[in-house]
C-alpha cells in the first residue's frame, strides 16, 4: 500500500472530475502536502484531452482501483457506486463536491466540503483564494474549462452567479474569452463520426441508487444533431448491452444539443414508460423528449429519484 494521497473523481471521468483533481493536488503541493497524486478514474474523454492539451497540463495517472487503507480524496462525487473500486475500504480523508449527498459513511471524521455551485472546480478555485495561493495560468485555465463544461457555458440551471464571477477571474488569468473557449471546447468533443457508441455511453456515466433500483444516467453533449440519426440504432443497442452487463434496472443516456437547449433521453430497460412518467411525459421512439433540459444533476436525476423512491 502506498503512502501517497490519491485525489480522484468519479468513474467515467468528465472535465470537472479530472481538472478538480489536478488543481486540488497542485494546491496541496504548493501548501506543503507531500506525495499527493492527481488521478483520473478512467480514460479521458475528448473534451478533457483538448483542455489539458490546450494548457499543456500533464494527463493524470489512471486509477481504477485502490487497496484497503490507501489514503484517498474524492472530488466531484460522494457516492461509493461512482467511486473507484476499493474506495469503501480506503482511508478516505477528504471530499470536495457539488452534488447531493449520496449516503456516504466513513469510519472516522473527515474533511467534507459540498457547495451548491455549478462545478467542483468553482470550489477548488475558491480554496486557492482562501489560502492565499496565486493561481498559475494553466491551472486557472483548466479550472475555467471545468466550470464552462459543467454549466454548459453558463446556460445550465446549476450555474450560479458565484460560478460566473469565479469564471471571469479565471479567464483573466488564463487569457481567454470564456464563451469562445467554451464553444471550442465543446466542438472538440462533438464530432459523432469520431466516437464509438460505447465511448458515448461511458463518456459521462453515473450509477445511482433510486429506491430499490440501480439506474445509470449518462450524458453526451453535441453542438447540433448532425449525424446523430446515422448512429442511433447502434447506440441504442450498445446502451441495452451495457445495461444488462452492469445489472441496471434502467440505463438512460441524455443526448443534449447545446445549440438548441434540447435533450433526448434514450431509455433502455424492461419498462421505459416508467422513466417517462417521472417527467410527466410519454416515450417517443424509445426516448423521452426533454426540451429546455441541460442538467443531469438538477433536471433529470432529482425527478427520477423522487419517482422511484415514491
């Protein structure tokens, strides 16, 4: 077992989970904590690759499992079902997150910081300021990128005025225009022709316990729906195969068009109509149409959780 402290986000890592791990590790290093290792709980998606490459930041170590007793810091999640394998037996010392509390239990008291903001990286950026540490340009850039990603360039209902203010400060240090950078970032990951159905499913997939059921909700963001119909059949088949292989009651994939603020929620499971009822809607060609929906955290998961726990 290593004496190092691993900092890691959730499985199927997104930009916020990866960049918050990198930035938090750098903050701890600059404030005197030794042997801190930023990690990614899986392969990076194209958006995150673009962001790290843009600012010349090293790709973090991939950490898919930990040994019992390993020192661990969780960012951008606080549910064991979303954590790396072995996390429940690790020595958890800190959690920084912006999601609902998901039944986390620990053997000892730990540092927990959970705030209702649009991105974990907003919290990490605040920590730099609170500790009087000057942000380096690359770190400011990846923090900004994560905020833009999670808030869909400030359009998501999860976005707060605090996120916008923090992003403005970060953009000045990172020397980019937030909107332009955000669009370029989303474009980098939006080419359907370059993506396999499995990569679209796993790009940003989280498993939740809703009532007695294990339900997966993933999200893929597109700049327009061009080319989507060409991959629909293969994608829906892959969603069903992934659901069965991972023993999920339902597996839902949010296909979100950022340009029109529209989400098509593809649902696979024995009774997709049940998921549609959570939104007061009906299934249309295997999907739930969700106009105006951009946020899994605020506009999809709470509605489904309420329905299945009711």
